[in-house]
């Protein structure tokens, strides 16, 4: 029985040799994998900073009422809308949104008093950084 490379029982290449085609295939898949990772990271960055930018920049005080409001707006559907409306009004310094009746209160003074109640969400004008 013949032994050596190229016989029926042994491969055509030595184990320490790697066919160049296999290297090209591995490089192709490695490049594809790297491109996929870059696309996914760019997508995550886009969603984080462009689609949810206003919410991420603002962390309100939950269960907190800033009272002594000077101005009231009814039918505001979310605390985000209340905060944005406050940030667009130059006089507004702080805001409070009431979950139960969907009311938004603006405070036009720098001196606010706080009480703690589960139906209120409050924040400062700069919460949305003017957005």
C-alpha cells in the first residue's frame, strides 16, 4: 500500500499547508462580519441620539410636585410634552405634569417648593436643553 500525499487515504495537502482559497473565504467572511458589526453600532447610535434624544436627555423627578405654579395647560398627554412646552417658553423655569388629569403647570420663579405624591412628575426647564 502506498503512503504519502495524494494517495486514497491521505489529503492532497499537508496539514500545515492551508489552501489560498480558504484564506480568501475566511477574509471575505471576516470583512462581512466586521461590516455587519459597524452597521449595527451605527444603527444603535442613531436610535439613541436622534430618535429618543429628548427623552434620554431629560430625567424628571417622579412622584414629585413642584407647587406654586403660575400657569396651567390642560390636556397634555405626557410629561415629555409638558417639559418641551416649558422649555419653549422663556418665562418657564420648572414644570409639573399631573397624571390623573393630564394637566401641565409652569413655574415662572426660581423658588419652587416640593411635595411628594405619586401622581406628579416634575422637572426643570433645562431638562430638555431647549429641545
